[in-house]
C-alpha cells in the first residue's frame, strides 16, 4: 500500500509541476506579446546592429 501511495504522490507531483511550467510559459508568452519584449534571437540581432553602428559600418536610423 505504501508503494501505491508513493507512486500516486509522485504522479500527482509530476502533473502539478507540468501544469505550473505550462502556466508560466503561457503567461510569459502573453507578456511578451503585450509588451513586445525582444526574445533571444531579436536581442542578438539588436546587439549586432549596435556593434555595426559603433564601428561605423552603418548609420543609425535616428539619433
């Protein structure tokens, strides 16, 4: 009986943890869409453009 209880507890904990992860990702995506936050790929592109401006390879659109 103790093994069944442990297995049930573990399964419920896994389900709860999975639900929490899904909810956090859903809220994160919702906030990114709401505030138009840059994701990792966009951030890398912006960093590269900033570097190119500093080196004088390109000029900024607006100063």
